[in-house]
C-alpha cells in the first residue's frame, strides 16, 4: 500500500508530528521484536518536499558556507534552499544529531569485480593481472558482471558514495557490457559508465561498440548514468570517444607514455594513478587541464609507485579520489580520505629545499581532503553542475552522518570527525537524486538475501572455472609467497 504523506504523519508512529528522527536505532536492553526490524523510510512522492532540520552542514560550496545548525530544503530531485529556520509545508527529517554533506564521488572503480571482493588481499599488480584481469575475467558470464556491479554499487551507497565512475573493462561481449550497465542502473546510484575492453575474443567489440551503447542506453541528458570511454593510451580510441561525445578515462602507469599524446590531452581526459610520470608529462597535464585520479591505498599496496598527491598539487592539479579495486581494498571513502590525508602530509614533510625544488605545497587540511572526495570528484566526472556540493539547484545527493555514535562523541570539529573518526557505520541516511537510498543505517528497497545468494553463486562459478580450489581457511587464491 502506498502511504500518502498525510496518512503517514497521522499513522500513530509515536513520533512528533511530521518528524522522523534518524539516530540511535535501539536503546540498551531493548530486546522487543520491533527493535530488530529495519526502520521504514517515509514513503514520499518523487516531487515531495523534504526539510532536513537542524543538521551541521558542510556544503563544500563557498557561496553557501557551513553551518553548525541549519536546514536543507529538498524539492523533488533537487536542493531548493539551505539556511537556518527555513519555512516549508512538507515532511521534516530531524537532522540535529547529523553532519549533513554531499555524497562522496569516486572517479574510478572496477565494479564488475563485486563478487570477488577481498579475494587477493596480499597480491601485487602482477598478481592482479594474472588472476583477476587474466584468469577470472575470462570466465565471467554476463550475469557475473551484473551482480558484481550491483553489489559494488550498493556497497558504495551504504558507505555514502553517491556517484561513481564504473571503469568497466569487462567488455568480453556486448552482453557483458549491457549486464554491467543494468547492474549499475538497478542500484539507483549516480554513475558514469566507462565502457572498457574485456578479455580478447570473437565477441569482444571494444571500442567501436560504444556507438551502440550510447544509442541504446544514454539518450537522456537528465539520466542517472552518463557515458565515458575507458580507453588505453591510444590516440585512435581517444578520437573515437570525442567523435561520440564522451569523456575519456585512462590508466597511466608508465613513464613517458603520455608524451606522444601531448596534443590530445585536455579537460575531457582523466589520467589514473600517474605515479611514474616525468615532470614534462605533469606540465602537459597542467597546461591542458587534464584531470588526475589517485587510488592511494591500492597504489601503495599493489606497487604502482608512490601516490603522486604532492606531485599533482605542485603542478597546480587537484587530484580526485578513486577506490580502484575491491579485490584488495574496501569501497568506502573514509579509508580513502585517511590515506590521502596522512600520505600528503608525510610527503610535505619530506619535501626538499623549497628554494631549489618546486613551489612548496602546504599540508593538506581535513577540509581539503573532503573537497577532493566530493567536489573534485564531481569535476573530474564531468558532473560538477549536477553534484559534489550542497548547492541550491544541484541534485539532492546528500548524506547524513551520525554524530551520536561512540566513535565520534563528542564532535569537536566536524571535518575532523568525518575524515579521522567516522566509518561506514556513521552513514545513517543517503539521498541520491532526492530519493532515500539508505535510511537509519539500512539500505532501502534492497532484497539482501536474494542479492547475497546471487553473488555467492556468481563467486562460486568464477572460482571454480578459474581453477581456484578453496583453501583450508576459506580463501581461494593462495597468499603471495605461498
Ligand atoms: Zn584501475
């Protein structure tokens, strides 16, 4: 039954009229059945008006500013107004125990790998290319791409990531590509689908299939998904992307590889990793307005090289943040921000003589890293007019983070609490495009039991066909060195 707003508000819920209170979902000693039932979000029309009341607002928009306590008015899919004591005639959500901020924006994640999360924890980049983009990818079926994308996207939403670029190099066949897009769509996340190469074979249509994909899935300007080409360092592929009118995203791990494409770089290109670039290449990126995405934890763990955070900044480039692979790292942005923040400050301390070396870059602040995790990601995904900050007129991609949890109580610096104290457990409520996707700590409209059984079946298919027997501890791929 669809409950109208008026019915819901007078429905004897025991809450103050019209006020839904995200927050502590159970009190100590409370054991009745209702305490374990997932809370139901307000059932709202798509064009409903919602007031987020009294939250600590980190807008990431200098014109809006931050507030210790203020309101956000959401009308339909968009943010209508931000400020103290806003008037409204819609539903009110009590945000007084919340930090309210834009959702995180990931600029590079291989979401098709959702079924093989944490499978290669000790692996290097070489191990990854042998086992994951080698062995495992070759046995993927379209349904494995679908469920992989879906669980990766739902994990992202659960962690407050509201926009993600899916670097989808599972283009084994058009059916694989279409299934990955369907998985992404089914999650309700805002996304950039970056079509990429898969395992070579007769059915692989990369890169020319991008024309079919654009015409089949990406007509609407207002859609939740936009299209990009997950390209190689290849002038022909970049030309195709520009002919089709989509952004270019490319892994750059080598040294000197970008020099032959000097004239092809530009603001529609995002280069990923960039740990081993020459200074001449950095200068080309800076001069051309090319953006840079860094996956700091993965680069440190797998051996891409030192994440070039300070290097990018010394050339005036703000890097965005990417998870990259969940085979070896979690999909949340708290892990990412802490890695960025700590590593950049170490790199500043290790700078050489400021007179002799490039201009000295200051230590990153906690606010700086939140900006990279939100607004800079939106810029690099070509979505800065749509998301990345709490700005009237932008889409309502908003997260509510619990201040009343033991890991951050009491909050004495909101940015510090978000970056250094919080984790996915603090992500109470998530709006994407004005729709509630997570409510009081639980994903909304997600049949977790069904999805779990599908993803386990997919994992079982992949590991058995990849020839990975289960080890005595329940793992599949032997640890490096074994
Ligand atoms: Zn990658």
